[in-house]
C-alpha cells in the first residue's frame, strides 16, 4: 500500500506522534501509549516500505529526533524566527520527545 493511499504523502515522523493541542502540551509522557498512535506508526512504516532494519532502528530514533529539534530551537532562540518558534513550540518538542522515549516499547511492539 503506497503512502498516498494511506494519506501519508508528505507526512513526517511528527505526524506519527501524539496529537496535542497547545493547551495540552505539558505532560503526554505520563499517558499510556495510544493504540491509534502505534497504528499510525505502523501505517507510516508500511506506507513508506521500511525494511526490517529500518523498522528496528525507528523506535530509538523517534525520541532522539524530537529532542534534537528541541535542542535546535533552544540553541537558536536568540535569533528570529527561532525565538518565536522556541517560545511557542519548545515545550511541545520536549513533551513529544519525552512521550516517544517513554513508549519506545510500544513502538517496537507495533513494528514487530
């Protein structure tokens, strides 16, 4: 099944993460992994045709990549437009990284 058919054309790994509204970005890591998130992750990897090695590496990479985005925004916060993005989205990226790390086992199970 292709990525377009799954509605994933142009989707990034961000689209697999927790669906959070700005007001709800404070603590997703404390929540259990949503089966829907795991299903979207599986659909993402199926749609893009990830092989067994890529699927095995993905769960570890998810939190690391979100944490890297948080670090990038923090480092570049003194410069516009990054200061605005840091202020508005920095907490989101940290919460997303925490969520992804906290549920790495669920992502591995979804991809087995």
